[in-house]
C-alpha cells in the first residue's frame, strides 16, 4: 500500500471538542439527574414502588445492551453521522419523557434514551480518538473528556435538584433538548471526521444478537440481585444466561470474517487491563454516589440542591486531576504511573469515609474524602480513557470506545447492586446485634445508626475494589510501551492509512 502523505490537523478540532464535551455531559448527567426527580415523577404518574426501579433499569438495559452495536454502527456508518443521529434521537426521547402522561410512556422514553445514548457515547469518544492523534493534544483533549465523564454525575445531582425543587420533574428531561440542539449545530458546522477511518465491512448479525442479549442479561441479573436476592431463581438464571450468551459471542467473534467486536481490541494486554480496571473503579464510585446521597439527605437532612453542591469538591478534584495532573504528565510518564497512584489516592479518600458516623461533620469527614476521591479518579480516568483507544486501528475506534462505556455501564450496575446489598445486610446484622439500644436511641436514631453502619461496611469493600484496580494496572499495563497496542490488519478488511486525511 502506498504511503499516505502527511497533512495538517483539522484547525477546528478544538471547537469540535467543545461540542463533543457538551454531548458527553448530557449523557453522563442524565444518569443522576433523573434519580433526583424520581420521587416526584412517581407521585405524579402513580408509579408503584415495585415498578419505580424500571425508570432507571429501562435506561440501563438499553444503554448497556446496545453499546457494542452502537460502536460498530459508528465505525461503519461514520462517527459524525452516528454522533448527530444519537443527539437528535436522545433529544426526541427526552421530549417524550417530559410530556409522559403515564408510566408506560415514561418507561418507553427512558429505553429510547438508553438506545440512542448507546449510539452517541461511543461515537463521541471515537471522534476524539481519530481527531486527536498527536500526543500532547490527545492528552489535553482526553483531560477534558475525562473530567466530564468523572464529574458529570455530580453535576446532574445539582441540576436535578434545582429543576425538581424550583420548576418540575419534567424539566429534568426537557433540559436535554437545548444541550442536544447546541451539540448538533456544532457537529454540523465544526466536526469533520478524518477520511479513511471507517470500517465498511458487513454487519455481524449473530454477534449483535448474542452481545445485546448477553449484556442485557448481565445488567438485568445484577438489578434483580439487588431486589430479589443473589440466590433467587430468576437471578441465578439470568447470570447463567449471560455467561452462556457472552461465551457464545466470544466463540462467534473468533470465527466470523467481520466480527462485531474484533478480539484484537480486547486481547491487547494494556487495553484489556484498562477495561477491567475502569469497570472495577466504577463499581466503587457508583456505590459511593449512592451512599453519600442517602447519607447527606436522609441522615444529615440536606435538600436535593444542598446535596448536589455538597458533591462539588469531588467534581473540582476530578477536573483538576484530569486537566492539571493527568493531561500535563501523560506525555511525560507512562500511563500506569498516573493510573496506579490515582486509584490509590481515591482508595485513601474512600478509606476516610469508612469512619462515617451519624454525627460526623461534612467539613471534617466528607470534604477531605471527596477531594482525595476527585483528584485520584480524575488523575486515573484521563490516561485510562486515552490508553483504551490508543494504538487501535481507526476502523476499530468506535467499538473500542464502546468497550470503555460498556465496562463503565456494567460496572455501574454491579456497583449499585453489590454494594447496596452488602450495606443492607450489614445494617440488618448491626440492628439485630444492638437491639438493646433501640429504647435508648429511639426508632429514628436507631434506624439511622444501622444504616450508617451499613454504608461504612460497603465502603470498606469499595476501598478493596479500588486497590484491586491499582493492582490490575500494575499487572497488565505496567509493561505497556507506546505502539504495543497497534493491531495488524486482518484478512478481508482493507488496511487504513497511517495518517488520517480530512474529509471534505
């Protein structure tokens, strides 16, 4: 193949980053903004306590189950086109959710949001991967992206609190429309996808079906485990189905000519380590958001708005860790030199929270813990997201990006179910062992004491999970050298130019 001439990078790539960041913020904050509005929506639409979880689960199932498919569509159809379609679809689904007249309409809107989010998220990340190829620029771009990915959930808590308290729960859906409109306008006017980076090979239909059903089964299994218990027949059946389906998916991908997920993407030692470490870290972080939200609102009596602002030190820490530490050092030191200390610093912050008591002060306990967590996770996430797509062939950028989102989505489902179950069991055990204190403390204080004991116990597990993430980084990524992740062309797929050329 003839060598491709060197070309100047797109002069509008930094403007494009702004609109990609807006789209990513919309997707990330949607995960928590609806949680804040859920009690009001439940009352307004008459949703039962048994069915309210489906407002969250419908989104998670569609998003987690369709991510690989969305990434492959972006590779095949074009990232800019997938990005724009995902934004428009997400906005339309949000509008439906905002005008929902009943439970079924709201749940359908949430599933649609998840489906279009599964198209939008990998398209956004893969656009960064193919537009920013120079090391220093890539570090800055992924620093911004990492800060948004890490802090967007907390921003959602603040925005959701304001909208729910001062307007109406429906505005937690309507707010996505202006976000999407700005991002679409930017995409059409500014974003130019490099030419020669698409993967135009045929769609792997068996892979799509097996991956979607397998991931849906896995996410739903953890959801059922949280509500029905880990030993329930339905829970076990779903886990077995997930193992069988995903095992069949790997077998199919190793044999078909044009796989949905080329195994070269995940069998690279460093990249596979990133996916695993990120997924585990998200388990710990999702549990933290859950417990801190309950602790601040139920135990300390914070309003939704106050709770959102209480998370701001973590958001600030993530932004500093991503843009001022990770981005500045990423081109000077190996990625694992940032990821390992980052996870260890985050674990130290989590360790502080294991000392949580009902009378603990925000300034004395929660604030220093959040600062450490934010700095640590921001420092670790930025190089992790960059390394997850570094060296991958441009034609695989969409599916590699989808794997980043898949590891986070599955990690979030596991974290919510696993740590919430641990907390509930620990709270019950404490209450049983301390029944003599019920009369002394009173029912309300006794319930709060048992709940906080449960939170602290689960957070100990989160500390261990973050330490495991750090260990995985050292084990799998420490030996990584630039260029190791580069994959070789496979039969049946044309090679791609080593230097992308801008499409006109």
